[in-house]
C-alpha cells in the first residue's frame, strides 16, 4: 500500500495513464494546451475513443453498461485524466441525466437512451434554469399540461450550455401549479428537433457562445418521456445536482494549472511583483492541498458506503474559488500578452496566441454554475451550524 492505495489500485492507475497518453490525439492535446476552443466533432472524436474502451461513463455500474469502477478507481481515473491536456468531458449525459435514467427510469427508457449516452451518439443539455428561477430553481414557470398520450410544454430556459449541439434536453416543468412549488414539478426528456423548440445563443464576455436561451412553444412531448412519477421531478433534480457538484472540484486540473504557472517562472515580471506572485502561488498550493485532502476524505466515506451530505457543497465552493483564483493569477503573470482576445485564434484559426483573458472571463460563471456559491454557503450553514 502507498498513500492508502493498494497495489491493484496503482496498477490500474498505470493502465489508465498508459491508455490516455497513447490514445489522446495530438491535435486535440495541442488545442487544449493552448486554451483554444473545441467544436462538437472534436469532443465526440475523443469521447468515442473512450467509449470503445468503455471508459466514457466512468461513474456507471457494470449492470448499466458502465465499467463498474469502484470509487477509488473512478478517483484515480479522474486524477490521471485531469493531468493531461484532454478535452473536458461534457457531463450532461454521462454524469447527470444518465444516472437519473438508470436510477429512476423504466426499462424502456434505459434501453432507448443509455446506449446513445455510453457511445457518445446522443448529446444532452440541461433545461433547469429560467429567467426568474436560477438559484431558486423550484420557482420555475415552464408549464406542461397533459393531453392524451403527450405533455404540451411552453416556457423558457436560460443559460443552457451547448443547447446548440444537443440532440436531447432533460427538462424540469411544472405540471401541478396548485401544489407547493417543489411538489408540482416533473422531469421530462425533450427531443431538441421537436416543433416549437427554438435555441438562441447568448454571447459570453470571452466571445464564446456555449450558453443559450431555449424557448418552448407548445412542444409535444410523449408521456413515455417522463422519468419516474409525474410531480416528483424535484426529487430526481436533487439527485442529479448532487452528482453535478461532486464533479466540480476540479482539483487535479487545478493542480496541473498551478504547476504550469510555476514552470512559467517569474523572470518577465517586475521585481516588485515577484514576491507577491510567489506568495500567491504558495497560498494556492496550500489551499489546493486542502481540497485534495477533502477529496480523499470523501473517497474514504464513499468506499465505506457512507452518505457525504453537505460535502458536495464544500467541493463545489472551494473548487470553483480556486479555479477562478488560478485563472486570475495566470492573467496577471501573462501581463500585456495575456490581454489578447483574438476570436479567430481562439476558434482554431490564425491570429494572436493568448488564452489567459478568455479563460479568466469564461470562468466567472463558476460562481453561479451548478448552484451559486452563496447557496452552497447557506447549505453548509444549515448543515454544520444547525441553522
């Protein structure tokens, strides 16, 4: 045993490292290393490589077609994955709706939807947030009325990441307006090609268009696309969000970013700045080490079959804060060169190299992504301080 891992665990880690290093396409690695944007074809090319090894749906049990990793194996896989300049896996299918379907869906839904997720054939987006329902998600207004063998859905979703690429959307809709707001919500699977679905991009500060508004105008959704029971969608949403926040610490990826900043060095910085930057690097190293230890503590709880409770909120809160702090420090260390925001180059064409400003601006979203950090603090206060 080393660092609490068995020899079998370490052998698995070596296997993962060898496979990922040998199979990551060089052009994708270069784009990721440089901070350039990937398109859907880039993501799917890499995901299909992982799918052929059955290493795309790393959190899925074997009986649902996943690799059946233990919590330790999944942790080690994600450590090795994040140590490489590899595309970030899009979790909407593999880490969010997939687990909801195989946990709460019926057998027909499992047969229909899970293979497309495992093989990266079907892409999903998340229809949760609305203009008046973000952190207070249960206030959503998108409505669905039952007409025979279908729901008729009307409303608007916002901040819908990669909706322009999605084949399907998992969506929360209100089916009982007279019930308490958490009790009248249903979880539907909506074909994005359905008549009445309109997607409009929301340009971000860095010039990217990964976020969208989605308008639903009398969209017909078959009743067979309702997951679980009508009006119990809030239960399934809470289950999904707990999975989402476990994936948001980004500790291994942040460790890689920190080491890159150290390697860059401070020779180009003004003398007066070097001490401050060195202190900031050291502080972030300590904070990141604490986050990594928190991950290991949670891993121990998962291996013991214990509930992790509010620890998911801790991971999301500290992980996103550290990611944002690293992006700010990278921008500061790059100086004037880091202020380039050349859209042609960022999209893979010719232009002025430099991704620090784009990364910094893009990561502002982490404070509200997956539940705002203010909400996470409220969750922790209620749990730890009995408020």
